[in-house]
C-alpha cells in the first residue's frame, strides 16, 4: 500500500533571511541598469525578480496549511481590522512603472527604501485628508442639529404668541395652545384690585405687549379707552373730546420742541407754544400779524383745550384782535371747554356776552378757522374740506362737541341720543379702508360735514409699510363709543388681537361703560366671549380665565366646560373602585377662590342633570355621582341600558359606555347602604343590567352563559308582574330565550324533560302577557321548539 509523504515543516525564520539576501543581491546587481532602464520606460531585471519573489511569497501564503507557531492563519472574521487592511495592501502591491491616476508617480530607478518612503508619505497624506473630511461631516451634522433646534424653538414661540392650536372647543392639553403670560396678570389684577387709573395703565401696558405686531397702535387705542371708562353717555363723549384735545396739544408741543427754528427755552407757557407753532405754520416771525393769524391762534387754543388762554387771547393777540369779533367767540369757547373739563378754571371777563356779537362774527368775512369756531358755537354743520389740513381727528372733535352740547343738561334726552347715534352710524358706514388710504374724497355739496383724509391725526391716511391693515378704524369706533364694533373689528382683523379684545371687554364691563351704551347698541356677552377665547387652551388654563366672571356667569361657564367633553380625571378628579373621590383641578380652584365643597357638589349636580337631558350619558353618570345624586345615577344607568345602540355592531361609543356602566354598577353594588339607595330602584337597575348581559352573551354566541344569567336573575318573572322598565324588555328577552332553547334542542345539550318544563313555563308566561307583541321570526322559532319537544 503506497504511503503519502507529509510535507516537511518549514523554518520560517531561515526562509525569510534567505529571501532577504536574495533581494539584496538583486538590488545591487540592478543599480547600474536601473537609470538606463528608467530612461527607456521599461521594467528592469530587478523589478521582474522582485515581482517574481512577491508572487512566490503570495502563492506560498495561499497554499495549504503552514506548520509552525507563526505560520498558523486565522479565519478572516477573526482577524483584526488592522490585519485585514495589511493583507489587502499586500494583495494589491504592485511595482508597475506607470502609476495609476490615484497613486504617486515613482521613478523605477529608486531603491526599496525610497520606494517605501513614498508609500509612507502617501499614507500620511490620505490620513490627513480623511480626517479633514471627517471634520467637515461633523461640522455639517452640528450645523444641521443647531438649525433644527432653532426652528423648533421659533415655531413653538410663534404658535404660543398667535395661539394657533385647535379651533375646536374643548381642546385637550396635548393639542391646546399656550395662553399669553399677560392674560394671567391682567385677570389677577382685575379680580384683586379696585378700578383706578393706575390699574388701567398697567393693564394697557400688558395688553399692548401681548401683541408685538400692533404694539404702537394698541398703546394709542388703550389711551383712548382710558378716557372713556365712564358710566354715562355724556361723560364718555366728554372723555373722547378730552383725549382729542390732549393729543393735539401734545403733538403741538412735540412739533415745537423738536424744531430748531422755534428756539424755546425753559418752561414756556401756553401762549408761547401757540405763537411758536404759528410762526412755524405760517413761516413768519411776526405772529400774529393779521386777522387770519389771530383766528388760527384761537382755533389752536380751542383745539388744545386751553380755556385760560382763550380768555386772555384777545388781549395777548392785540392789536390785530381789535379788528375781529374775537372776544365773544373766545369767551364762549372757554365756557364750553370748562363745561367739558371742570378741572380747568379761568377768570371770565366781567362784561356780558352779547349773542349779537356772535352773529356779527358769523357774517364777518374771514378765514375758515373763524368759520369752524363760530359754527361750533352756533351748533351747525361745517364742511371740513374748507379747513386747511383738516383731519379725521378735527372732524370728530367738532362733531363730538356738537353732540356733547345737546346732552349737557340730560344725557338721556332723545335729541342727544339721536345725534350721537347719527355720528356713530356715519363713522361706521365709512368703513376701515376710508381711514387707511391717502387719496382725498370730494366733499358733499350740501354742506354736510365729512371727515377728510389727511396725513396727520390717528396715523390716518398712512398705509403701513408691511401692508398690514392699521387700527385706525378701531380708534374711530372707540372715539364714537361703538364698543361692540371695536371688539368685532379686533377679532376679524387679526387672530392675535383676540386677547386684546378680551382685555378691553373685561375693563369696559368693569367700569360700567357697556351699561352706558346699551341703549344704542346690542349688549356684548362678555361671558360667552371669554369662554370662547379660553376654549382654545387646556382645562387648567380655562379655570384661570373663569375667575374674571361673576358668580352666576362662572357657574354657567363651568357647566359648559363640563358638558363639552373635557370632564376628565384632571378636571373633576379620580373616582376609585370604592366610589371615593380625589379632588381635581376644578374643586381645588374653587377652594382657592374661597368656595366650599358644597359649591362643587351643586355645580356637578346641575351639570349632570343638564347632561342627562342632552343625552350625554357618560358625563351625566360621572357628574351626578360627584353631585351626590346617587338615585339619579341609577336612573341614568337604567336609561342607558335600554338604548338601541347595543344592537349595533362595532359601535365604539357603546363599548366605552358599557365600560362606564359596569364600573359604576360595581361601585354601587359595594356601597348600597352607604349611598342609601332604594332597594326597588336598585332591583330594577340590576335586572336591566342582567338583561343587557344576557343579550350580550346571546349576540356573542355563548348560550351557556346566557342561560346561566337568565336563570340566576330570573329575567322572565313567572309570578307577579314586573315594573314597567322591565316589561318593556320582555319581547326581546323572549326572542333570545327561544333562540337559546332551540340551540340546546338541536345540539342535545339539555334533557328533554328539562326542555319541556322550560317550554311550559314560557307558554304560561306568554298566556299571562297576551298583549305582548312578538315578531314573526320569534313565532316561527317558538313553533319549531314545540315540534322538537
């Protein structure tokens, strides 16, 4: 038998030395031929020998197993990454004279040391480039994460400021918007402090800050409103006049102080301000120097509410004032201004004012400034197209003066109300666009006054640079005491202004201004407005808003909140399996506001009864239980058990309702004595619950369980008649009972004598209840059951 010789072990150390010596001899022999071969662009004998040496080494390494400690090879999966990379570099090793595009060009004449030096340099360069690329990728990932985080933060702030979370009422805490921080501060201030100018000023500041896009204009709107928080119509119109006069005077001072040519120093008096303003207006240092200047000075004094200056003006403006009928006009205007603002006192001249002087001033031929003042005193209309640079503010100041004069003695007089209503209608009929476009409109030819569009006053006539509609119409509605239109315009113009409208509504109601204008416009339901606004927030936040309502309104608002489907464990508290209650947010809030537990109980009972009337049975069960109306809870449970929804398949609402019913039946079964429930009512509820379980087992194809419930609870009373609630369920109980008996008869699941006894009892029951109507299918099933028995 031939034997196969085993390969002899190889001395790796000796073999390696031998191969290195051979390579050195080949390198020395090729030193003289290397340069010559390089110039010709071909491989030398040394390169060929090295390639042959490398090929033999690779073939030897890939041949069968190698004996020895250092010659053992591990599987590729068990090699380290460094070993795998070294093996790949050895496999791709080449001494080609023409380097590839990705390799460094190497002169074929170089020795081994220089060659591996080039290789080392290239590896270092590639490592540096790879580290540079890693740094760029890391920087890119970091930048992307920063941009994503900044975007999420900005988006959350945007949604919080503009309250864009769910228009649906009763939004959950997950999808609800975040209320502005200013709302809580305003409600706290309104509920804890008396009404005062300081309180109004703080509320105005907070409210304007809640809407940065309109902050400058909102400050002006709040300034108007602060003058009109009065309890009578006459005081409201007087407040609007005082605001227009104060604003005009402040603008005049600002113009004079900021103009270099005015050259006013120290603390100038009113006459110095009017003179400086006239010099700038007419571009002359000699002011007043003619009759027109004098009448302009009188108009500025009246327009600024300077009653003292009007009394002294005929003497200060002389000698030009002697040629005009200025004195009677100025004295009457001073009396008019003092009637509006009694705080301004001035010494009237001793001479009596002759009405004939006023008529002579009317026929005197002078400028439009005299005409507007005389028309104001005579109570007649004036076309403001004749007045140079007349604005909407000037028109409103003139018309409000005419209206206020009519209500000086009685603000409930029909004439006063008619003129005020006419002014309100005229201001509202112009529309918001009238106050935001700079194009002039022609004046009517019949002499009826109309506001002209100018570049000054209320910012009217100036279109905002961001093409956003201004609040000029809101300012006009405020000045004409149209508070309902103010709230409506704010809500329609921008969603972010809804909070500002709510703040104004709360303050107007607190001051009594809504009651003052109720004869001219429909009353504003502040409670409904607040509830609608608060419905965009979570239940916890809504309770904070309800603090601003009266007691009766708060109860109604809480009832609407409870009936809106938001009566969860967070709001009402948790009811454990024994029926005990852990207080929720609603009860805690009522206790913090000084309420008692009886208030919470009464609120739940009222809301529960209303929920039961509206068919909200889940809410009714929970609320009536918390309202300690336990007998009414059983009545609602009985009503739920008789609903037709149980016959519907895959009704999610019925599934949830069934869980609540089972939960409260378990609670009441454990606490019959504690809740003092009537045994008769409980017996009816229990039997209806058993009937529902019986039908459920029949529908699910569980006849054994259904028959067990039927026998245990005695669903068909074989003796005395049952209550009306149970009798109404008899037809369906009989139908399902016959189905169960037919099933038992067909499968032989019941003895014949037992089946006959049940059939006999059923027939006796039907005979006693002959008026009970059964459907055709039930009659057929009963006949089939009789044949089987």
